[in-house]
C-alpha cells in the first residue's frame, strides 16, 4: 500500500557465505547507501549486512570507515554441520564440501526470522519506516520467512540472468537425463539455445534427482517464488534474454542494477602486493598482458597447471597469474608455487620480468583497469566477467563449475567478447591449444580484432547503464526498486 508520507527505509541484506556473493552485496549496500543519502539526507535510513561470525570481519574490511552500514552476526558453528571449524565461507572449503555449507545454511532460518521480527517491531514502534530484506539466491527460504512476518523481500543475484536462468532450469528439470543426445534445449528457456552436456558442471552431470545437490536445489529454487522481486547484477542492454526469462517465470519485477562492482580492498597486508603489481604493469607496453585468475574458490589440477605454465611461457606474452593450490591440496595450506610448476619456471619468468606470479589473491580490478592488460583468462565467474566488461577487456574462457559454462557461452556466442579455451576441471588440454587461443585474441587476427573492438563497445554500454545524469538503465532499476521498497507490505 503506497504511503504519502516520506518514509525511512530499513534494508537488511543477507549474502551467501562466499566471496563471489559477499563482494557484490557489499558493493550494492554501498551504492544504496549513497543513493539514499542523496535522495533524502534527513531520513533515518539504515542498511545492515547479516552474516555468520567468521564472515563479519571479512565484510567489515571491505567497508570504508565512514560508512554507516551496520553488521549483524547470526549464530553459526560450522563444526555442528560436519564442516571444518573455520568452514564458514566457500573460499575456506574444498569444492566437495560446498554442498555441506549450502545445506548447513538452512539452519540460519530461525535466527534470521527472529532478527527480522525484532527489526520489524522496532520500526513499527517508530511508525515511519518500511523494512525490506535483500537475500541471496542460495538462501531461498528467506522469501517465505519474510512473507510470513509481513516484510518485503527481493533476491539480489550476484550471477547474471542468462547464466542463472540456465542453472535454475537445469537443476529443476535435469533435461540432460531425458536425452541421449549430446545437446539439448531447456524446456522453459529454449531461447538460451542449445546446451551441451560438456557444459554441465560435474554435480549437474551426475545428478539423478536424489543426490545431495539435486535435493538442495529442489528445496532452494522453488523458494524464489516467495520473493517480491529480483535485483540482478547485470546490464539490461546485454542480458535481455535472461532478464525476460526471469520476468516470465516469476511474474514479479526484475530490475537490472549492475554492474555493482567492488571498489578495491584496502587491506594493509595486501598493499605490498598491490604496489608490486602496479609497478610491474606500469613497466609493460599497452595491451600486452594476459591476466590469469580463476576467482575466489576454484583451482585447476596440477596437470593443468603444468600445461598452463608451459603455454604462458611458450606464448611469449607478458602475464600475471594468480596461483592457488591445485585441486586436492588443502585450500588454506601454505604452499610453495614451485612445487606445482615446471622446474625453474618461476625463476625464469621473474628474471625475464615477463611474468608475475601472485599467490592466492591479486588486486583484480586494478589489473583489469590497467592499460597494459589485454585479455583475461578467466573461469567466467560473473563478477570477473562484469569487471572485465567494465574495463573493455576481452575474455578467454575456462569455465569449471557452477553456472560459469553458461556465462562462457553467453560471452562467446551472444555477446562476442570471448573465446572459450577449454571446459571443466577434468578436461584434456594441451599447452599448444592454450597458446593458439591466447594468440588468436591478442594478435592481429580477424577474430582478435573483432573481439577487442566488441569489448570496447560493451564497455561503453556498461558505462552508460550506470551513468547517473542520463539515467542509465541500471540507475533506473535501482531507483524503481527503492520506490517499491518504500511501500509498506501487508502481512499474508
Ligand atoms: O585474486 C583474486 C581473485 C578474485 N578476486 C575477486 O573475487 C571476485 C570473484 O568473483 P567471481 O568472478 O564471480 O568468481 P567466484 O568467486 O568463483 O564466484 C562465485 O559466485 C559467482 C556469482 O554468483 C558465480 O558467477 C561463480 O560461478 C561462483 O563460483 C571478483 O570480484 C574478483 O575481483 C580478486 O579480487 N582477486
């Protein structure tokens, strides 16, 4: 019910416990804080980010000191769920335990319900406020909790609409189980085009409806229909197929609001890496560097590391490679990169200054925004894609998990800014194939020129979407959402 009086807005945001989700949620919270201040400085608006104890300091370190965003901790003990004692974030777990954290997160339902009930009571006493919850798509139960207590809720998808649409449709219907063909169409999303079985992550491919992933998804995804809307970290001008799909299947508003990008972490311990990376990039010619990084939670096998290292050396291109321990090695363990790379590799590339190896975590946005960077060899996580597109950097795709395969095909076949190098964690890839794809995109080939030109055009589309003065599509999306959030929700 619309209310004529200006209202205060209380926004409660709950990202799933993974860096690929927390980072864009923090970025969205900061964007909303700025917009709300600009709109009405006098209003007592407030934004809170909710998470589990070990993630709260991670979130805090990403907030500027002058931010008034508050952090709220929910009780959670990972050991109660068969997880390591500090296993509260995807980045602290091997991929095999990701499903256990997803399942364990369902235990946050009651504490979250109590929290929102308390917040609602405080705001009702105030009589002037609306409360809205922004939840994560992996926390599908949030919609029902909010419905029951009479609070509006929307999902903020850190994934793009095309990729998430394919992911949703496949998990709900397992269409690949119904066909012997290598390709298939999605029943409720045929406009996504043919999907190949090699584009399914290993859990999807092996799913039979009764495995842990299918069981979780069948509980989680139907919950999305309890939300009052979707905010998607994407750009309307490029992700229309997926946005239309979500509008059609949900019947609720779907706003594109991206890219909401993380402004760089300013942690003291990473400052020396930042400086070293900047100095190295400054010493390189424009458009001469391949940046290689597989996101916050994925690694490749040691065999693949060897092939990739040889390829980077043989390509004779400058490169930055963010190296994480290979699959099968304890994620958090201290590791010596030398152990997993060809003999003398690190020493050779360091001596020649042709390559920079960064252990675990690099200042990705700084790298992508530097004029020396030419192409990004990426696992096609959606944040990485958005960061790359925002800086006009074309992609070399190596999707390996989740919805990354669909993002990769979307960037290559629909948008034209990427070439897929290889798919999956168990693929067979040889060094020469990687070299030829790097050369294809970086050198003066027809494909390379076309892709680099397209990446510049997309950069411009993305820039315009978030431009304030001319009301870009993503600015309008957020404004429409804020307008709707001010409307008080009736209890069901
Ligand atoms: O060395 C690094 C590695 C990562 N990042 C940042 O970490 C984020 C990584 O996000 P993303 O590229 O989306 O990868 P994941 O962390 O793997 O993201 C998960 O979440 C995404 C959003 O839902 C999905 O698209 C992915 O498939 C899923 O793996 C980005 O902001 C990067 O800039 C760094 O700054 N430095």
